[in-house]
C-alpha cells in the first residue's frame, strides 16, 4: 500500500473508501447541470477541458483529473495546498493499493496568476503538467479507490482516530 495525504472539506472517518471521479462528475455535469454562470465557472471548465485533451495526447497512461482521487505525496504539500486553496479543510492520511495508477503533476503550472497570455500559459502549462517532473507544488492523481487511514491535526501532525 502507498500512503498519501488528501485534503477535504468533508468530515471523513478511518476506513472510509473514497472512489475516484467526484471532481470529474461535478465538473462534467457542472455541479448541478447548469451552464457556467460566472467567469470562475468558465475558467474551471476551460482548464479541465484543456488538461484532459492534453492528457489524451501526451500521457494516456496517467489517470485523468476527471477520474481520480486528488492527494499529495508529502504532508508539507498537503498543508501548503490546504492553506492556499482549501482553508478550513482537514488533511487525511490515505492508502492506495499497490499497482494503482498514479500521476504526479505540478499544480503550480495550472494555478491562477501565472504570467503570460491565457492560451499560451494554459497550453504550455497543460503539456508540462503531464510530461515534466514537477518543480512546484506536487499534486498526486490516484486512479483508483483509496482508504482513509486517519485524520491529521491542523498542524499537519497525525491525529490517530482508529
């Protein structure tokens, strides 16, 4: 079993099995089947479509962002992600069975606020996300179910809840 760290706003307990694809389902159906109503909605859809098209061309062996469980390989990365993007969320230690498809991408390449023209940044960033070793915040895509082992404390230290 491989161990990772998952950031979630949902209260999870040890033994919970997380299935891949929650983000993909929400994105494909755009939350509740509505059309994008805000610029942020349109940006999410455009980014994910760009990333998925690029994955299909550059790295078909990698799990899709639309059919994965998101995680971090190190507690420090989970804390950085939580503090920057999911304030108030909890961090959970999770396990994936050996042999589960995994891709480690550079989340910094697909984050908001990168300099340059939008299309150029997105196309180059998407290709690098699937092709190059990460140089920034590492995002792990796990292409199968994972099991919650324990909730970690707010400071990133394990808080055993077995």
